[in-house]
C-alpha cells in the first residue's frame, strides 16, 4: 500500500469573465433563476427580466452578474425537486422525425431539456397535459424541410429564441399578461431551414401551479 502523500490535484480554474458563454453556462444560470423564483427570492417580473437577458448576453462574466445576489444552485428548491421524484435536470430526451412523423402528447413528463430534430418530417410536442417536474423547461429544435409544432398550456410563460432561413420560426403569446407567474417557463430555441417551427399556447388548457407546490413543501 502506498503511504506516500501526494499533493491534491489543483481545482479547475474558473472560466474567465470575458469567455464566450456556452449552452451549459446558460443552463446553469437558468437553474439558479428558477430556484430563486420558487424560493421567493425573485418575483415573477424580476425572473422574466433576467431570463430574457440570459439569452441575449454573450460572456460568462455578463451571465454571472444576473445571479450575483442569489445563492449558488442546489438549494432548498432543488432538494424539493429530488424529493418529488428526481433531479430537475435529467438527461435530455430526443424526438426525431426523418421523412416520418413523431409526437409527444398526453400525460407525459418532459425533462428539463428536450431536443427535436425534423428532417422532412413532422413533430408535435404537446405539453398541455404534461406533468412538469421543474420550473424551466427548454426545447431545442432543428428543422430542415419539415414542420415542428409545440403546444403549451395557456397559463405557462412561453419564450422563444431562434430564426429561420427560407423558413419560419414563430413563438406566439410571448409576454401575454394572462400567464400565471407561478407556472413553469417553457423556452423554445430553434433553427428552421426551409421548414416551420411554431410554438403557441392552447386556449382552454391550464396547468396546475408548480412553483406554489414547491414553496408549500419548503414551508413545511
């Protein structure tokens, strides 16, 4: 048995503030903001403003400024998510349609991240009856010569960041006053090439308040 003491491996250096932010960096900041909303550290308007800024900022340093007055991730809200049935950020689910069609609908449990890839195919992601286990759900869409439709309950906050080249990227209902500030946030990010990506609320379909349930668990 080797009893010789070896120096501990140095910790990985923190990312320089001027480094360009990655998707993983944005996911980490989004989770901190979601925890803060569920714990009551941010109100709905503050959360919405910071979330909008999150996908416009370019560097790691700029992202860190959004959460400098908030605790690191892994606080009470995340513990409540584990108690409810697992971590908020599990592996991403992938939905693929190549010259075919694919759908997710009914009473299903979307993860924090879903990838949708349509190549000359049709994809429907219907969240109107879904069971959300996290505050922020992100859907990343790539559509080439296809069609992707995303439906959400009418009281969910829906946000979109994407574009189309000879195609269409549309997110309807962004900034609607009728959204429920305690309901989950669905973020759609996508790119359409000669295709169509559309996300919209389905009128008449409402979601049970998730953040309020988490807060009640924290209060005992």
